[in-house]
C-alpha cells in the first residue's frame, strides 16, 4: 500500500512538473512579442550596469559623478551603439541587394567556366534554377525589414530599461518585505548576486573575445579585399555569442560572399581558413583559459538549450540561450527539490561552488556598486 502511494506521488509530481513546463513553453511562445522586448530591456539594463562601473571612475572636480548622471550617460552610449549598429547593418545589406544582379552575373560567369572545364555545359542552368529556388534576394529584403523594425522596437525596450533602472533602487526593500523570514532575504540577495557575477564574467570575457575575433577577421577580409568587411566583422562579433554554430555561420557568410564578388573559389578558401583558424585558436585555447569554469554547463545541455531557444525566440533566443541556462543552473542548485536537475545541467556534476554556504552576506550586497561591478 505504501509503495503504491509512493508511486502515485511520483507520478503526480511528474504530471505537475510536465504541466508547469508546458505552461511556461506556451507562455514563451504565445507572449513572445511582449517578452522579447522585455528580455532586450534586461540585457540593455545589464550593459548599462557594466558601463556604469566604468563611468564611476570618471571624476568631476575630484568627485564622482552623480549615480543618475552615470546611468544616463551609460544609457545614451548603449542605445547609440545599438541603434548605430542596426542602421549600419541595414545600410550595408541594402547595398548588397542593389548590387545583387552584378554579383549574380559574376557567379554565372564562374559557373560557365567551370562547366566548360569539366565538360558539363548544362551545369549553369541547373545551378541557376537552384539559386532561384533559394530566393536569396527575397531573404535579404525580409532580413532588412525585420531588422529595421528593431529600431522601432528600441523605444519599447528603452521604456522597459528605464523602469528597471528606477525599480533597482527599491528592489532590496521589496525583497526584504517579500522574504521576511530570518535569513531568507539574505539568501535571495546572495542568489541574485551570484547570478550577476557569473553572467558578468561570461559576458565580459565573451565580449572581449568576440571583439578580438571580429578585428582579426576584419584584417583577413581587408587583406583579401572583400566588400563590406565591416558588416561581416559586426556579424562575426554578434554570432560569436551563439555557441557552436555561431562561429561557423559567421565564417561562412563572408567566405560565400567572396565567391559572388570575385567569381573564384580561392578567396573562399583564404577567408574561410583564415577566420576559422582565428576562431579555433581563440575559442579553443585562449577563451577557456580566461573563462575558466565560471558557468560549468554541459555541452549537450548548451546544444539543447540553443535548439530550444532558437525555435522559441529565433536569433535572440540563440544569443540568450547560455545566460538563460546559467540562471537555471544557479537557481536550481539552491533548492533541494531541484538540485538533481542542477547536477544534470553541469558539465562535471559539481554544484558545491554554487550553493549558499552561509548567511553572513548582507542584504545590500545585491546592489552595492563595488560587489556588482567587480
């Protein structure tokens, strides 16, 4: 009888867990147009916090700037960089669309020469039909339309970010009222601080590494003479945040474009091998030494998270898949009921460094500038 009750209890918990997961997935998909700007707002808030830590070192008349002045400066810089990047991206893609017939004619000439060399004169017609089926020009136009809409959504993202900055000051007080039992508020403060520190290291290292790869990749493309090298460098920087497939996509894009531009496979070889070598050296040797085991996520879990968030939120989901999974890992590790899930998410099963070991951390550690910006 006891064993039957135990089995029923396990089945009931599994059913409740599955129902909860289903509801969360449904909400992520159904409300994605509302949640995606909010997620971008949180991401923008994070970058403003990072800039705020740098601007804090600037002094006026031997005094640090007022916190709100630092936040406004950081907000303007972040929004300016984001909007400028989007506009450069759209302008360059529009130029590619305008020159697309020229690039297509160059490609056709190369295919005709290739068909004559291998004694297959009809190969040009077959490849032309395949290219027309791909509708590359239509894809580029849709890309420009969807990317241009981001500029319009920046206003909504900006509103979310401003309210997050305003709410930040009262967050500690609210948390102390919600978690009023002894030690609970301090534990939640420690949890949020640990999430911030973990993601801060990941984002900081990833930003520096992506910037280095983009600069070196730009140098390779500049030497070869590829058009729109700055555009491809921007994509290399952005796609490097996508694990595993991002580096390959950002390498293939300029390499394939070089075939359209030059009508030869040799530029493809030089660009692909050069940029891929940069990715391999920095990604496999330099980045792991700098990053260490700060996230400790299983590669299989990262791949599954990449596929899931990509299917739910598209490119934005792929960019945020690692931070989202890291937040899940740190949160699950704090509660006995979900600790087994945290172990499954890790690379080596070790979650000891994630656990809250004492209650000596003060409640204001979460928003203390020295703790958050280090």
